[in-house]
C-alpha cells in the first residue's frame, strides 16, 4: 500500500491521510482489498456503482469497433467483479455482448 498511497493526490490524498489517522495505532497494515473498499465507499456513491453494474450487464458492442468494445468492457467490468470472477465467466460475458455477426 505504500506505493499506491504515494501516488494519491489532492482530495484522494486528503482522504488517505484521514483514513490512516482514524485507524488504531496497533491496526495491521492496510491490504489492497480494504483500501479499495474504503476508497470506493468514500468516493463513489453506492447508487452509481449499481448503475454501472446494470450498464455492464446490458452492455453490447453495437456500432463500436471490437477494440472500443474491449476497452469499455474492461472499464465497466470493474463495477461487477463477481460477474467476471474467473476467465471463463469473463469470456462468456464478453462474447455475449459482441455484434451478432461476430459471435463464435
């Protein structure tokens, strides 16, 4: 976490300093999952996460090039990690969203 927290700036850095200050002196070091959950809950409203999860579930290639679809898929998948928990699930979800003529 030392490297990650060193990259924060502005409001995110203020949050981190406040977060660290609020932890007990004998608390174990912050692990990535704890950092991520606390950072998200502070900076990203729960309603927005739910909207992004729904957007991911309904996401289709449409008129996008495959590379654009891939990039947007990767971005949105961060909001629904349980739905792409393993490589098989991720591949299935990706292929479901491809333009009908391109599906395998």
